[in-house]
């Protein structure tokens, strides 16, 4: 579960973050000492997605979107209505996968 955090993200202790290319279009940030996954960032636009578990105040979070829905296993289904987006739809909004 990730939260879309936009492009204006500030990380306290950024000197302890390692960033690795995970694909042609995205990179992932990890704690350089502990290995904790901190973010997924789209290279073209700088959009950050961060694990929901990093945030202390989750009372007001709403699960309203699923991405890469075209790649999910057929047995994997969340209850409730969400805005579902395929990979091509995501890249059309946030940047090309090329």
C-alpha cells in the first residue's frame, strides 16, 4: 500500500538514503543502513509513492486507487470501489515507460 506524495518531498536524514534504478522509468529509495523501502519515484516527473506504513497519522487515508491493474493476478481482489488504472494509463499521466 503506497501513498501518492507528489513531487515536493523532503526527507529528513536524506544522507542515509540510497537510490537505485529499478527500471527505465523509476527508481527506489532505501535506508542505506537498514534497507527499509522508503519510496518509489518516477524519473520523468519526480512523482513519489511512499509506503503507507511510514506515516504515523493514517486515520484519514482513503484507499481509492489501484495501479497496474492489468498486471495483477486474477485471484487478487480488494473489496470496495476504487479508481483502477492500467500501466499504459499510468504512463500517460506521469510519463512514458520508454
